């Protein structure tokens, strides 16, 4: 559906996106994951034709996105910032965007009701968009992006700043849309959302470092992760232990990354005791997608 | 077409919800016109005047009487020394000082020229020009009176009769009120549309618009057309105040005035939308708008007659839509002339409208970078 080849864009001397290659197949949910400033928004805007690339090209269903004036309805885009009119009501916003695609009133009405039903916004039809909660605003944006029944959805951090409950709900909607045949390209700063995508492209410093399914990514991860609960205040002491590749704070504990082939648990435990580090708990855990990303990001930096 | 209508309808909804702006559209012409209509008087009367009469004679009183009777000088203060005259003018208590020398009366009677000193505070040129002109005029008339009575001839040798057309009584309001209508419309229209595009850019709504199939010209038209209605509301309120409060007689055809006003409104809206396309932020748009307002007020012939301007400034005035509209509205309201006299102005405004909207359309790109 979308083919990105050798795509680059720089703003002044700052490179935002470097030689990205990515292919998105029909009915995939692909997540661009990466820290702030990785170039996710720039990439998505180029996919939508809002930014002209310096090099390379994007083909959406075989066409350059800024050449597809008449097929604009095939691609639904939801920008990172709330981009609807706060002084219009929910249904006025939908009507407005629907009519920009030359849909007639009846069609817009039917579709709006359907999507608003799906997103549980139907009760708020006549509320001004400004008076919606963060999660509802995102759902309204999604509704507007869906009014043309696009084949492809491009969503830029659709759940950013939304409470966990609404995020869960939002993802349920995405899965449903996907089941109906939609291809979804989205970006997210949340690692836990990466697990929900069929395919994840990890982006760092303008480059896509790795693309694979979350399961494969974890599989390919060639290290052992140990979880440590301790009273220490930072991870520097852990990094100094020989054999430790990386150590970082994770939630309420530390993750220690070590090579796979050794009997690490005992070795590390001994090293911790030697350094008089209090150990409340130390055990081997399955690597999370975040562990994978941390290691990918650090490889990139080195 | 459907897309233009969609933008148009959206703009109407937004205008309707923006109570503050809507209120301003009505109140602006009402309040401003009342304020300026009464305040702007190019004719300066009742200039506070101090007198130092050393002659204290019937002749000095007679001349002083002429000054008072002219209506331009309010002789309310009499003092007893030059120093006091100076002090009064320095302190701003008086704008004019009249000093009669002790030998004034003797000189009049003897037939030698009797000198009277008139000091004028020329720091405000509007006041001083008037005062000087009137003082000279009074001197001339009085001298003539005395001469003719001495020579015992029936009449003065020349008799120039001036007939002021269109505004025989020289009522400032008749001249100013129509012009203020023009100023108000251009101010509001430029201001409103100058926010049009840039506000959407700042709020982020433009990003969503850009991915839709809307064409730049459709967006520009959809964003300007609704304001034509507001422009007409404004001009109507302003004209009503002009007629009801200032009793401005509208000599020409009101219908014609309304039709020709359309071109001025579109030119102003076009200018505003152009500003909106150039500015990156609403703040910049505001500053750009002000950059346009001042020349509009000063160079269009609203404040100062354009005939007296240096050539370069005069030509700059030609680039301001208000210049042409002042010809139209003053022409129709005061002179009662019609379209056939104003065709040049109408074409100019039409050209402005088309040029502004075209540049705006060409400048608008459906791209962020």
C-alpha cells in the first residue's frame, strides 16, 4: 500500500529523516516507535504529502501523495496536534470535513453516526469540540479521518496524552477498523503500544533502526535481562560490573542486560554482594519490547 | 463549489459563535463615528485669547469686538503687561495674545497705520493657521471699512463672490462622516481576514485542511466571501449614524453607493487575506495590518488633501484602496455624482481585489515544508 524508498529530509542543517526504506502491506498495523525528535512526525507528514522530501520518494498506492488530489479520500490522516475546530460541535466538524471531500449530507450523516457509535461519541454530537476531554478529542479526530472511508489511516501519536483507559479503547477501535480491511500506519512514543502493532519500525535519530514484528524482535534479542530490586539510587554501579552490557531503571526496578551464554544470575549476584549492594530480588525475565529498543537505541548512539 | 460552500458555512458558524467579534462589528461604527464625527473639526473656532490693551480706547474696543464677533477668538482674559501675555501663552492658557499699543487710537485718528500685535501659539499648526488667517482677514476688512468711510465712496473696488458648492455651510461632519465610514470598513475587513489563514496555521487546523482535496482558491474565497455581509452591516450602521446623528445629506443614489461599496469591501478583504498569507503568526498579521492602516489614514486624503502632497507620496496614495473609495463615497454622498464619474475608481478597486486574491491563492501552498 505504501512504499517508502531512500527517503530523506533535512531542515536547515538538522537532518530530520535519513534514507528511510519501508514497505507497508495491505491490512497491516505498523507502528513507528521512537523517542521525541526521532523524526516520526516528519516521516508521516511526507507520507501524507505535507512535506516535500529532499531525496527519495513515497508511493501511496503507486502514486506520489501530493499528486493524488482526486484520491485524497483514500488516505485518512490524523495529525499529532488536535486539528479540528474547537468552536464547532462534533457533528459540525465531521460535516465540514465530509463536505470538503464532496460527500453529500446524507452520506456524511450515515457514516458519522456509524463511526460515532463505534467510538461512543454519539451522545456528544452537539458538544463543542473544545469542551471534549483529551481522549474524546482524539476519537473525534479519528472520526473525521474516517469519514471518507479511507483504505489507509495515518495516525501521528494518536494516543499521546490520553489516559490509559481511553488508550485501551482507542486501540480496540483500531483493531476493529483493521479487521474491516484498513491499513494503519501510526507513530507512538509509548513502548507498550509497540507490542500492539503487527509490525514495529523502531526509529531513532531520523533512521529506522529495525523493522519486525514485536515477537520476532524479542526473539532476535540476543541478551539475557535480569530484573533487580534494590535500594541503590542509580545504575552507574551496575554498569561497572564486568559482564554487564547495560543497566537502566525500569519502572520500580533495574534491568541488567548481560550476554546470553553465561550463568549470569549467580555471577551478578556475587558481584552485587561483593559491592555491598542490597538485593531485594534478582531474577531472569523475558525481555520486553522496551529492552529491545533500549539496546537498539544505544547501538545507534555508539 | 461545494467545498467553497463548506468553508463559507464553517466561517459563518465560527463568526456566529464569536460574540465579541460580532459585537465589535456593530459597535465599532457606532462608537467610532460618534466619537470622531464630533471630535474631528478641521475648522478651529473658539481659540482662547488674551488681550493686553494699553490704549483702552473706543477704537481698540471696536477692533477687539470684531475679533470676538468672528467666533474664532474667545477673548476672555485681559492682562496688564507683556510678561503676563507671554506667561499665558507659555502655560497654554491662551493660544493667541492681542496687544494694543498706547498710541493706537491716535494713530487711527491721525490716519497713520495703527499697529496691533497678534501673538499666535504656532506649535499646533492647525490652530495657528486658522488664527493667522482670520486675524489678517479681520485687519483687512476693518481697514477697508475705515478707508471707504474716509474716502466717502459707496463700495470697495473689487467684489469677489465665492460660492462653496456641495457643502455651502462648510460643515466638517458632512465631509468627514462618509470618509470615516470608509476607514471603519477597511479597518474591520483587513483586521478580520488578516487572521483568517494564519489563525488556522497557528491552531494546527490548517494541517488537517491540507490533506483534503480543497484547492487554494476555494479556501481563499470561502474565507473572504462571508465577511462581505459583515462589511455591508458595518457600512449600513455607519451611514445610519451619519444620517440620523450628523444629518449628512446623501445627495446621490444609495443603491449605487451600495453596489460600488462591494468593490471596496472585496479589495479590503483581499488585502487582509494577503496579509494572512504572508504572516507566519497572528502577532505578525496584526503588525502588518497596522502597517497598512496608518498610510491608509494619512495618505488616502482622509486627513489631508492629497493635492498638496509631494509627488512620491501622492503616488503611494494611489496604491491604497481607501483613496479610491473616498472619491466614491464623498462623490455620491456630497456631490450626488454617479457611476459614470467614478468608473476609474471602481476599476482600480476591482483590480486591487483580483490582484490581492490571486497573489494569496498563488502564495498558499498545501505544504508544511
